[in-house]
C-alpha cells in the first residue's frame, strides 16, 4: 500500500490499471444517434394547441380492397343497416363516420393506462384517410388529445371493434384527466356485437383477426401480436429507437381498414330488399342480426338460408328459430311443417316434439294426434338415451293424455 507521501507512484499505478482495462475492453464502439421517429415512421410533426405531435397520414382510394372487400362499400351502407348495427339509434351520416382504434400501454385500463397511438379513419371525397397520432413520450398526451378532439367533434358516429368495452372508456378517461370534454352524446357503432350475432355459431371465436381472415379474406403477414405492443412502446421510451414501432403502426392501420371493410360487408349483407348473400351460414347469421329490428327480414334470411343449403346442425337450429317466429305470427301451418322437419334431426331434440304436441292438444284440439306425437317422442328419447328428466316429462304428458282420452270413452 502506498502512503500519502508518494502520490506519483499511486497515480502511475492508476494509469497502468486504466491501460489494462482499455486493453481488455477494446476500443469503445461509436454510437450513432437514433434517427427521429418522423423520419423512420414516415410521418411529420404537427403543431397542436398543446404542443407538437407526430402524425402519420395515409390515403387509400375507395376501390382499394382490404381482402375481398372494397372500401367503397362502407359508403353505401343504408340508414336501416346503420340503425341495426348501432342498436336502433338514429342512423348517422356514413360520410362522417370516424373509424377508431387505439394501441395502449396495457389492457388493464384505469388511470395508469395511456393510449399512445390513436388511429382514426374517415371517408374524404374519393378516398379513405387514415391518420395515426403518436406520443413520442408520455408528456405529449395533451397534444394527442388536442389532435383527436376535432376529429370527434366533426364525426357523426364512432365505429370500433370492442370499443365500448375498451377504447372508448379509455379515451374518455384520458380526456377527463386531461381536462377536456368528451362528447358523450356521440353515437357509437361497436361492430363486435353484430359480428358475434352473425358469426358466433360459425367460427371458434369472433376476434378481429379471425373475422379479418375468414370473412374479409385478408391475411396479415409478419403482424405483431397485440400482447407485445405495450412492451415495444416501453422499449422505445427507454432506447428511443423507432424502427421496432413500424409493425405497430402497420398493425394499427390494418385495424382501422378492417373496420371500414367489415362495415361495408355488414352493410351489404343488410342491404335493402331481399338478402343478397349466397352462403347459407352467412344468411342465417344475418337473420339473427335482423331479429331485433325487423323480424320479417329475419324470416326471409332464414328461409333463404334453408333454400341455399346448410350443414345439418345449422339447418336444425335455423328451422327452430324460423318456427318460433312463425308461431309468434300464428302461421301455424308453416310452423308445424318446420317442427316436423326438425324432428328428423340425427341428434334427438325434445323441442320440436314438445311444440307439435302443444299445438295439436291446445290449438288444434286433437288429443289423439297429440298422444301419437308424445308416444313417438318418448320412443325416440329412449332410443337416443335422452336425459331422465326429458323422458319423465314426455311420460307424464303421455299419461295425462291417456287419462284424458280414457274419460271420453263411453262406459
């Protein structure tokens, strides 16, 4: 150990130690400053009343196809279709719809979740414009809200996919925290709900990517998984390298175009007059969508679906739904024909048998016919191994009809 009296020797030792460290580490790499996000992501900085914000704008002609669907179909959506999709609210002007999708710092919601990228699309003249507002840092949220606010003010309605459960409540929370007014009266068309009514019985799930692939025919290549997007944004905040965010912007842009194309598909399917689809399963799904708004159109869709052809399980379900609507309108001949056809299903279903028995006993006043139907139903239930409660119900009904007919016999 060196004493305080020989600082030169100690300095020489420190310099020798530094040389050893440099020899081990090698030359320090030259660090290149990352390019600015606007250069890498193809956007520009715009000034808002709350500061600068990175904005990326893309335009698509109306004949641009997202999968099999041209974007111009969204412009032809009828007032009736928008009323059905928007759950009976006053139909908005399709030219002022705002298609909205957000990318966020997490899926939990609450005051700690930010929407760092807001993609918005609308129809402008002969094109669809998609604008993406991006927060380069969390302190740019006031600028992002300032950019989104005028888009909301001029919109006739919002169009989202699961926006009522996530995007819209999140943005409303951010607006309130940012001391900005959220347009609570703005109509909202959440396409997830009608999509589930149309396709829940057809696909394993009704996620956005599933519908985009199976319905629209658009397959994303090298798409970034939504679960990874928050981590990519936090990595950008740490390192400031914007290149990994390129796929995030593409993902968000595809989500907005999906909304435009899906609205076009649904609007075409809900078009005026007769149903204009040639797929039985699609026709049956659109029938379920019409049930709440116009049962006669639902019935037309169900009849068209049966005429086009359906897989046996789907055809059975459509017959029962169609028979239920015919029953409500007291069109008994048609309802009975449908119930009779439904009794021939491979898998035993007690519902059509029960409906036929009730019709003949209570409506047609033909206890003999009702007795024959219940006896046949009990036989089929026993053969199919139906649950005991089903067989007990038919056995009880049959015994009651037997007693009723016995009382009619002359003594």
